[in-house]
C-alpha cells in the first residue's frame, strides 16, 4: 500500500512524498522554549491547540502515520534582479498554494480511504501539526539553520502538505542535517531575525512584518526591509543546496505570472475591486489593500526618489491611519536623502 500511495501522490503532481510515524515531535522542548520567548510575535494562533501539536492522536484518534508531500515552487527565473519596484516573494507569484495542494491532498486522502479502509485527514499549513519536523522524519529533507526545510533534490523552495491517517505504514528513513559549517542564511538576514542556528525571532522577520503583522511596522526595522514588498526570500535564496533546485510538477502549472516586482506608485491607484481582480487568486489577497499600501510606502521610503513624493503626499492624507503614518515616514526618508 505504501508504494501505491506514493505513486498516486506523484500522479497527482506532488514532487516529494514520504512517510513518518505519528509519534510526538522529538523537539517538543525546543518548540515550547521558542513560544516562551514570545518569538511567535503576535501570531497568537500558534498558542492555540498546543496539546494537539504535541500529540497527533488528539487530532485524529489512533493516528499512526503522517504522509508528507512536498511541492517545489522554484520559478527558474532571475528573481527580479536588476529591476525596479517592490519585490514579491517567489511563492506568492502562484495561485494560492493552500487551494492547489489541498485539492490534490483530498484526492490522495480519498484514495487511501477507498483502498485501505482507513481514516485520513489532510492539512496544508493550517492544521495543528509541526509539519517541518515530520517532513524531515519522512525523509523529504532536513531543517536548515534558517528553520526551513531543505531538500537534497529540490533545494529549499518547497511547500508542504500532510495527511494524518490511522493506517500503519512503515516510516521512511529520516534525513540528517547537512548544513555543516555553512551559515550564509544567518549572515544574509537583513534584520538579524535568525538569532542563532535553527532559531528565528519572528518579530524581526521581514516575511512576518510584511505579511502576518497587522499593525505599524517598527520604525527601526523599516529601513532594513529595503525593496521587499511582500515577504522575503533572502535566507532561502542564498542556500547552496539550491543548486539542485528545479521546477515542480504541480505549482508551475499554477503560475499566475505575478511579476517578480510591482511598480509601487501604480499600487496607489488601485481600489478594492481592482485589488481583488489582480491578486484575488494569489496569497497577496490575504494581505488586503491597506497593508499592501503600508508596505509600498515603506519600500518607497527606502528606494524612492523625488518622483515618489507626490504619490506619498497624497497617501499621507489617507483616512486610513496606517497608510498615512507610513507615508509620512517615507516622505521624510526621501527628503533626508535629497538633503544629504
């Protein structure tokens, strides 16, 4: 049954498929310590269902196996180098991966239920499962010092999904760490959010600040965001294991071709309806127009010229305090560069 499931996973477009026991995570104490330090920032959902994250049997009674799948989202492009505008993280240039992967995982779950008379429950980045640890235990890759999963076959441009089942399947061989002495991901982080190997402080992470964070971006971190409009790939892009990166079967079929960079001033002419029309099928939609413009003002403050002042001055009069405050900051940044 194991190889039948794996073959079905590949037929559905998944690039990787592995099997892990559903035993509790081995790094429970590390996870609890990370939470105790508040490194989850204001992502309070991480505090919910902690008991389930630490015991899969509370998610699915009598759980025995986690089937973990991986999808490469490597685009095979230059990542927007030598272009102007705000940089978009690679994964956000596709149809929202939650929908893409979940639809196929449902089909794989149905295959298991039908052919093995077992229960199966699937998640894509939404369930109380410490998926990266289980992915490592299932042989998909190893956790890098940047805390993301690295595959020897696909690099670290990977999206994960998992199926929890009461079907007992022999586990695959877990991957061992292969980072060695490399610390490029730690060195390159603009905000020093990777405070030590395998330790991330989300409060300083640009991906968190530009995507998950709902409020005002701390003033001291704004200049460090640079040209990043949505997310940050710096620690991923520098990983030497990306020499093995290749386009995946599934995600590259769902490539919407959101540009690697967006023209910033044009974003301020978008209303809610046009925002949905342009970004509605992508991960950018969950950000919302207000926070997209918040980010755009920060990037303009960092890389904008005098030509951006008219746009920012208009934004500074916005009824939305979040946009107005960041726009005023950006104006001051540009003016200070002009003076200097």
